[in-house]
């Protein structure tokens, strides 16, 4: 239980090309770029649309 809490508290170092998943686990994709303000631009698998989100809404795979 403690290890789970610690893993959530660690900040992820997102890089272009990293595989990510939404926190709910419903969508996976790849990071395209990290914006200067820290937001993540990523592309879900199987679509050409780019999504922008906060790093707190994604987890590394």
C-alpha cells in the first residue's frame, strides 16, 4: 500500500516517444511533444488526432 502511494507521488519525466495511458486506462498512445508550460501533446493509438493534456492525467506504460 505504501509503495503504491509513493509511486503516485513521484513526478514522471515525460519525453516524446514515451508510451502513455490515461489514468482510467481507457486510452493508450504516444507522446508527440512536451509544451513549455508542461502540458503533454499525445496521439492515441489508431487515430490521427492530437490530444493535449496535463501530465497528471497520464501515466507512463
